[in-house]
């Protein structure tokens, strides 16, 4: 692929415009609490999994120690 001549000032102007638009979009998403429900659901799922795994280990002989295989 060959070199494509571009004015550096024009490229910097475009980069500034794109960066500003991206920053504005990210701020708008943050203000609208985008993804908040997903984060809450993940927390609930982790808590439920921890509760389930905790109840399984306590149902066994009450010990949480690991058993290593003898060689």
C-alpha cells in the first residue's frame, strides 16, 4: 500500500472533532446510567452463586480444606 499525502493540520482538526464527539457521547451514556441494570444483575448473579457455593461446602462434612492427592 502506498503513502497517501495528507495535510497534518486537516488531520488534527478531524481528530479533534472525532475526539470531542466521542467524549460527548460517553458523557451522555454515563448521564443516562447506560448499563446500570446489567451491572446490578451481575452483582445479584454473583451473590446468588456465592450463596449457593457456600451452602454446598457447608453441607459436606463442614470442612472447607482442600484434599491433596498422594503421589
